[in-house]
C-alpha cells in the first residue's frame, strides 16, 4: 500500500476515535433523565370528634389541649374536639341522633345501661386494643372492662374512684360534731343537731337525677343496709342535708365551709384538701366500692377510627390528665406513675395505693341497674322536691327529742313512720302497692319508656310524701 493510502487510513482511524470519544463524553455528560415526580403524602380528611360526658369542664379542657398535640391526633388529623356535658337522660338522644362519637365519664352503671340498650360499639382497632391490655381487668374486686357475649370490649375504665364523704374539720369543730366514719352516722340525730341549734344543715348531698356519683352512693347504701333500712338512712340523710343540684356543688360547699360534711367521689375530696387543708376525704370502711369510670365508642359514631385513637390516648399518654393538681383523679393505668410526672405526684400515688387496698363491700351492678331510674326519681320526688317539708318535720322531731319531751322509744316510732317506703295507688293497676325493691324492678322498663306513666308516678309519690310529712308534723304539734 502506498504512503498516501496508509495516511488516509490513519486519518480515518483518528476521525473514528475522535467521534467515539465525543460520543462517550456526550453520553456521560448528558444529565440523567428526571426521576418520576414524588406525590406528596396524602393526609386523611380533617376530623371533628364529638364527646358526650359527665366530667367537669377542667378535665375536658385539659384533655382537649393535650390530645391536639399528640401524634395520634396528627395521624388521624383530628382538628377539633367538641365536649358536650349533658345529663344522662339525654345521652340516648345524642347517640341515636348521630351527635356523638365517644362517651366518657359517668360511672359504670350509666355505661352498662348504654351497653344493654345497644348504644355502644365494640373497641376493635389495634391501637385501642394495645391500650386496653395495659388496664387491669379488675381493681379491688370490681371490673374495669365490660366484655360482651361476643368477647369484645365495649367500655373500659379510664380512671378509678371510690365513694365516701369529704369533711371540713374546722366546721365540724364549730358545730361540735364528731368525724363521721359510716353512712349511718350521716343519718344520725347528732348530724342533725345544727338544724336545731343554728337553723343550718351540716350535711350536703346531691340530686341523683343530676349526679351519677351520688346515685352510686345511694345504691351502695341500699345494698349495704338492705332496702327498708337503706331508705331510712337515705331519708334521714336528706333530712339532715342541703340538697345541691350536682356533686361539684357539694364539694364546693365543703371547701367553703357552707356544710361540714358532703358525700363525694374520691377525687373531689382530694381536690378539696388541696384547696382547703381543713378538708379530708374519708372512705367508709367496708361500705364503699371502687369503680372504674368508663370511656366508650358509641354506636353510629361518624369517625370511629379517630374516636378509637382518642380512647387509646386517654388510656395511655392521656392518663397524665388525672395527675393535674386541679383534677386529682386516680388513673386506671398504673404505668403513669412510672413517668417523670407520675413520680412527682407522690401524694396521689399514696392515695392510689390506699384505694387498691380499700376493703370494699359486695355490690351487685346488675341489681342496681334493674331499679336505678325508678330509684332516682322516687328519691327526687320524695326527698328532693319536698325537702323543705321533710326538714321541717325532722327539725321539730329533733327539737322535742333533744329537749327530752319525746323519749327514745317514741322518737324511733316517729322515725319509722317518717322513713317507711310509701304505699300508694299504682296508676297502671289501680291497686295499692308499697315501694319495695321488687316493685321498683317490675316497673323500671315501663317507667323509662312511658312518659305518662312516669309523670303519674312521680306526682303520686310527691303527693303521698307531703301527706306523710304533714301527718307526722301534726302529731308532733301535740307535744
């Protein structure tokens, strides 16, 4: 091959090499193809929860404030929580009307009623089941969960409570009264003495139709002492007492010294002591129970997933709400005392340990539920709405007794008349009946569902009570 041919080949080779090099450079210098655009993570729709409750405002406000900052609130995008404090009688209306997602606070009897009426939904989410597992099944012999026949949990205790009375020691001294230790002592002539000497009651109780905790205490008394003796004690307690519209008002009355003794749930007593060191909460030994105060998902909740997330929070992280000094409730989850906040509440932890060791009484939840509504309204009609009449005759009887104008035997005779369960005409049958436990149970379902029947009975009870008090007063005027 000639030189010219060789040169051409070399030239062509160089050209090819350059082209290959340029191609390689181009390939490597070319920016990579754009990655597919990452879609932003979609948030669940904004959720608004509705909670019906019997809790005081400070508990609900604190819970709302803390939950909104929680991871669960963010996860389920809960942007608003409405807390609605309404009487137990309106709960069915709110649940059936789709106005509630959660029921929280009000005692096991109220929640068992909702359960038996089919107004609660089972708790099923993974988060809430893990939280429920941290709550003891029983405390002091009382159930902390309501398990249905299907094996699912329908309510769980968010807090625990005992029932007793809070005293104001300064006021007891003013009235020269001993510190009471039993329910019977609250019905004694001794506690009634300030009515005679000062024209003021020393005791405070609440209308049971406005207080689930006071309702439970009245049920405790009826079961501890039996129906007839129990109504005797309840009648004389009402005669000795200022009847408040609600349990918070009873607590505040003790704190301010308006009354020397008030029947209260435990945490009201602990709060009273923080506000006024003269106050002390007393557990009547062998005459109380330890209740779990429930939280539940209601049937037909519009936001069941978020609602169960809130319940899970209340049972775990949210237990710190109870440790707030303005609240002072007993948590149902003991793990909260292992946290830094829990370790700082040594006073509440000591009270918690006392509660766990409380010697309670046998209490039949089912029995209480069988007559509860009837008992509440009979109490209201005969002891609350005509309390002034009752107090008038009781004060007169005490005056004669203290002056020695009536002896022990006659005094007890009048007390028996005053406190005996009423006999009256049943508006349904037209026959005379006595207000026995059996009668109360037999009419409970109709009483709840038939407003006309209910109104007639309440009117009859009130009329018969007035006639009885008037009769005893006339007898006493002869002395």
